[in-house]
C-alpha cells in the first residue's frame, strides 16, 4: 500500500524567501512521485514528477524536488517565492499506474509581501 | 495545448437524484480516471478505466457509481442516487500511458 504525508498543512513565507514544502511517502515498490498545485476554484496542475533517473527534478514556475530514497522524501523547493505561488500544493505517489495516485492532505502556501 | 475538459463546472442536485458528470479526455490518451475532493480534504482516487473497462476502483466507488465511455470521446461518471455526502469536487484525468495524468478543472457537485 502507498501513502503520503505532507508535513505542515500551512506554510507561510515572505516574498523572495525560500519555499520548502515537505513530503514523505511510503511505497512497497519504486514509486512515481508528483507535486501538483491547485489555485482557488481551479483544477490540479502538475508541477513536476519523478519516475526514474535523475533524482533532482525541475518543474514549472521555478520549482524543483529531490527524490531521496533513503529518507523516503520528495520535498518541493523554490529559491525565491513569488506572490503568485500562493496556492494549495499536493504531493502524490503512485506505484505503477500514474493515474491511480494517492495524494497527501495538501499544504497551503501563503506568500507575504 | 490539449487539455481535459469537464462539464458542467458546477452542478446542484437534490438528494436521491441521478447525476452524470461529463469529461472529454485528451484525444490520444488511453487511461481515464475519476477523483473526488470533498471540501477541505485530500484528493481521493475513485476509479481508473482502460480498454473500455474498469481497471481499478477504490472503496468509495460503490454500486451507486458507474463510469462509461459512450462514444470514444466522452468519459462519464454517473451517481445513481445522490447523497449529501457526495457533495465534492470531482476531477477527471487522463494519461497516454503509465506516466503523469492530466487533470480537468473539476465539477463541483452540490447535493441539497
């Protein structure tokens, strides 16, 4: 069985500061890992994904995440927060079929001016 | 850019009524999914569909739910007799193969 834990339901940063959203996963097989962003009243947009290969993956809007197998983590980072980054972020894990993903509870990112 | 489209964006229905949520997946995709997100909660997998049949479903997807791909382009989710607790945002998603799924904007279902 697979599961995802997102540490911190709310994260607040100042504009220009580092963004760090934490995600730990559990999977019985090598996982596929995803970060999605959801703006208010909108759908889910894929930020980035890890399937195989390079453990540091870069996504859209300047975000990146590093797969660390030893720590079962896939934390999302961005060097400098922008006001437009304020949204809900979901980490998700899939064991084979990427469509059947298990999502974390989500982290609400607030960016202060 | 191709996208998954869902209609309607918001549906209000009375308890006990049947509803059909519609989705048009990306045209060359082969795998189709429904997820739901109850307000303030996490996104939950409902069902996956491939080769004209359900490939996997969750515990949530009980007998009151059904899916169909009636005409090769649409992908529908039917809830036969809605309950108050069915109120949620329902997301359709599709993927070309076992990689990332592309999500639609969702249909907000309100059962009154």
